[in-house]
C-alpha cells in the first residue's frame, strides 16, 4: 500500500539557505510535494571578528550565552574552535535557546542548554528568565542584521549585555534555473519564509508589486511570529503559521492548510 501523499501536485518554495532546507525538503517530498529551493538569504563569517574573538577569549567572565538561531550557534561554535575553545570540554556559561531547533543545534555543537524559551521569541526568552539575568553578564552572538528588540529587553531586565556579530546575513544564494521564473509567474502553491531578511531580500529581488501579487496567488507561510510580522508589515497575508519553529511543524501546518482548504471547498460545493 502506498503511503498517503496529501501534498501531491503542490509546488512549495523554501526560501531558506540550501544547507538549512534539507530536513523540510525531505519531509515535504515524502508527503508528495514538488519542492523548489529559493535561498533568499545567505550566511558567511563576519569580516571583522575582533569583538567576537574578545568575547570568546573571556568567555568565563559571562554568566549566560543566549542563542537565538541555529546560525548563531553554528558560526559561534566554529569560531570558538578556531580560537581553541571546544564547547562541552571546558567550563562555559549557562546557555539558553529561543526554541527547540536552536537548542538542538546547540546541543549538537556540545553546548549544555539550561533553558529553552516556551514562546519562540527572543523577547519572550528575556522575559521568561529575567529574574536569572538581572545583574548578570550576558553574551549575545547574532547576525549583523539582527534587530534591537532582544538586547533592549535584556537591558530592561537588568542584564549587562555584550552583543557580538557571529555571522553576516547576505542576499540571495545560488538559485536553480526556473525557480525565480515560477515564483514570478505565480506557478507555486506555497512560499515559506524563515526570517525577516528573507522577506526583505525577496521583495528586493522580485519587486513589491510582484511579491504582493504572489500573496494572492500562493499561500505564504511564516516560521514564527517575527517572520509573520515582517510579512504583514510588507502588506502580505500570512496563511500558514506553524505551532513551532521546526521543519516538522512547518510541514504539518502546510498539510493542515490544504486539508482545511479542501474541507471548505467540499462544504461550499
């Protein structure tokens, strides 16, 4: 007996970097979808690592490290090893993560995660452990394009925050032939977004008018509330919002969206 394929015939765009899209791509393909990879963001080491290196060199002076993304974990861990600090083998500060995917990435790199935010937002993480942060030194490795909400929330909680750029967020990566053309023409069923940067970069590539039209032709999916807010600020509807910021949850939410759509069509016919 063949496995059910609730997404058969659906063309789904993933705007993550290729190396981060593999899990979701495999899940969607097992559900019958045709997956188009459109890496709307790219990531690289920062050109200037002086502040990052200084923080790593004095890591024992921090009380907490807060990780807000798997990218922050990955680039921070790589630089730690390059500077002679091996996570999990030496004394390190307590660590907190903004969600389960980030916590899993940190654990894979050797960090011990002491707290995972119940609500998958940086500001929520600051709020949930504010009592433990007051008067403490907090290290925040992040993207050069990260917003001010989290560090401001940490400072309001009484933390002494050191922000360091762990990685650079750039524009579109290499896109396979035909993908952008399919998106421009609206010949896709879902476009999934995983960061405000992806929304900004794709709008820059396609133009505001085409992206706005796409929002009426395809279902737009946001990995979490911050990305959903970025889509809405761009005047775009959010049709799919998974319960958790994971590939499994995103795939489940996409299946649920089409199940509900089919149910509504059946009731109206």
